[in-house]
C-alpha cells in the first residue's frame, strides 16, 4: 500500500481525522505494515507497549482479569491508553490472521502533545466523545437552514400607531409605509393589526373606520430575539398558527416584525411550503397532498445534516396540524368544542418521523350524546389511512369505541389499568400516558391524567410493575462488544426493541412516578435531571444515545421507503453496512442503554419483582 493510500486509510479513522495535513504525512511515513498469525500475543498485561496497532484485516481479542473485554476488527486500534499510561492493563491476542499498521509510540505521543484536538479525543468522557461523533456525522452537509439567525432575514421595520388612532388613520399609515401590519401601543401593551384584520372587521363585519384601532388589535403576541435561529421561528409560527412574530433586538427594544413569507423565502428548499399547504387546505384532498409531501421534506432535512431532534420537532408540529385540520373537516363544531382529539404513543411523545401506526383517541365531555360519532370516527380513521398513516395492529384508534368515549368512562378504564394490572392494561396505560391533545378541549385530557396521578399516590409497587418492560429485551451487544443480530432478519438487529424502547419506557416510568406533564422523552430526561433523579452526566448520555439511535432508525426507514416505492417504518438495521464511526457510536449507545437498565432495576427494585 502506497503512502498516499496509507494516508487516505488513516484519515478516515477517529481521531486521526483531526490531524493537520503535515501530521498525517508524518504518521503515514512512520507506519509499518505487520503480519501476525492466529494465537500470537501482541501485548501482554503489565508490559510496556512500544507501538499503536491499527487493524487493516483480522481480529484481535482483548483479555482482562475478568476474561474477554472485547474484540477489535478492521479500522480499530489498540492500545492508546497503554501508550499514555506507560503500561498495559490487558492482553491482546490475535484471533484471526492479522494485518495491521504499527505506529511508533514516540510519534503517537508527539501528536498528543502537539495537537489539542487529537489529545482531547482520549481525555474526554464517553458523553463528550459520543457528542463529538454525532456532530461529525451530522455536519456532513451543514446548511444555512440550521445556523441562520433571525437577524439575517428581512425584518419589517416597526410601525407604531397609538391605541386611540382610528382604523382609517391606521390604513393611511399602512399605505404610506407600504406595509401589511402596524403595531398598536396601548400603555405597556403592544398589539398588532394586519391588512387581513382590517378586511375582516371593516368589510366583513362592517366595523366603522372611525372606531379605535385598538378594538381590532391582537395582543399577547409571540416574540423572539434577533439572535435566535430562524428554524425556531418557523417552529413557533407552525405551533401557534401565526404568520408574524414580534422581534426584539439584543438591547430589548422592538426591532420589527418577521413575516412568514419573508422567513420562508430565506430558505432555498421547499419544505416550508407544507406549512402553507396545510393552513390553506380547503378540503381533504388538498390536506392529503400536503401530508404526502412530509416524506420528501424529511429526506431533504436529513440529507442536509439537520439533527434528528429538530426533524422530529418539525414533523411532529406538522403532523398535529394535519390531524387538527382533518378533525375540523370531519367533525361538526359542537363535537370539537365538547371533545379532545388525542395522539398517543410515539406521535404523542413527538418522536414519530415517518408515518407509523395510528395511535389516537377521543375524550368526550360527560353527558354529551352524539349519535353520529361512530360515522365520524370511522371517516377520520379511514381518511388518515388514505393519507398514509397505517391502521394500528392493536386497534388503538378513534373508530374503536374503547378509545372514543366520555371522560368518566376513561377514568373508569384508568382505574382498571391501575388496580388490575395485566400486560394489555400496562400497554394501554403507557400509550395513554404519552397522549397529547391536538384539537378540542385540552382540559379533558388534563382531567384524565390528573385522575391517573391521584390513583397512583403512594402506590410504589405499581411503579415497579409498570417499569419492568424496560429490561424485558436483551440489549443486542455481546460480552465481547460484538453486535447480536437476528438471522431471521438477514443478520440485522432490532434497534427499537434493543435500544430505543428501553430508554423510552424507562424514562416514561420515571415520568409517571414524578408526575411529569411533558410527553417527549428528551424533555422528560431534562426535567428528571433538574429534579435530581439522576445526575447530568447520565442524562446527557441518554439524550445523545437516544438521538443517535433514532437517526439510525430514520435512515433505515428512508432506505425502506426508497427501495419499496412507499414509506414505511423499519426497526431493523444492518451493522455490517455501518461505517466505523457509526459502529463505534452504536456500541457506545448500547452500553449506555445497559447502564440505564441497571439504574432502572435499582431504582424500581425490579430484582425484587416476581
């Protein structure tokens, strides 16, 4: 292998990817290629190592006092820690004919001393290393979509009128400044009036143009600062169904108004059009078209290196807008006002990316008699199926009367779940606890959850039963740090069952115990950290491991959609198709899962539950 090829090979391996060009050249020139037969002891315990070994081909077993600690394969290196500490703690034995590069200890230590970034790699903890690898993976094509600040977009200058000014005066001001909105100063309050407001009140409601402009202004405005991200501005507009934000400068004064169209025009991709399409949809067909564009948007954001947590945030808000709009199309106002449409499971947690099984329900106000409810819920479920949301295999859908009933009936069901626990009741409770309201009276959901918390007061044995599924599945990582794959699934591993679910359900169990209102797993982790349930290091590691495994599942789902000409969800990934960086990161993530399982076992005393 030529020096150029050696340099290319080593440059792809962390932390050598942090070296400067001249340092890479020095490393390449200093390396030798060595061959070792099976059974050869490369490094023995308590010896003083002289080289760093970087595997080209073959397998090396690392053995400690308690037995095998792991195996090293192509692109792995060993043992940098021995070189730093001056003595090896373990034995390294060739298990399969080995071809490797050998780098003299002196060169390695020189890099440590002269390159802070290279040095940092070996002295940071697992959490920091995991985060750096995530950053490296996601920054493959960092776009202005994520780094652009509000101050970089066009902000309409603040145009003020006094509260006692007439509507006519405000229109004159709008025309003079060629603006579409004016700010209304009413004492300490600031309101806004748009050209749409004037058309609505003056033309359609025949309000006098001599009436005070303050009468038609909107107050309690959503605001942000110029140094916040444009992506957050888009999220805020989507969440609150607004088209303008009041923008403050760093000194605390009003800089002006950010209009939705100016925000959207800043971005070069077309993902923002979905927001407009959903808002403007006048029928189910138009809403379906907007919904079908979500997959393309996800592919675009993922390709641009946008972090998984931001993609899920945006997709979650858009999905909920679709459900809310659809409910308005199929349900009469009387039903909407006296009910609460819920999304549950991953959608309720805000962690759904691709369209997965429907998990939804409707809570009705007690005493409401609505004979047409079955027809409406059936239309809702069938329409969502036509939009690409598959039916739930467990029939956890609004067209199932079990999941569309009065508040009192739900409370009676919750009583059964808590007091007569079974596999099905625990599953139903878990799904319901993750519920989020998307339309109607949210107090109905709040009342149901308050009743749940009331029932669980001082019921510690219940929490242990509820938390047990956290440790029900084996983590797909062997004792030698090798991946455990399923032959029935083409030697792939189930990333959801083995990695994602234990974090989701373990955190959900803690959230239930501490009566947390948040449903998102990452937000729950943050709140549990603040409460001191576990320390910051554990929390940060969980967030990073969880986010990375979600990103692997997203890529699997996108690959599935591309190969099957349809979207679908796929929980299986093939470790053999991951690059070295991704394999290392997945191993670290699964180790974090194992540590978290130990925490949950101790916290809920699961080893004492029969």
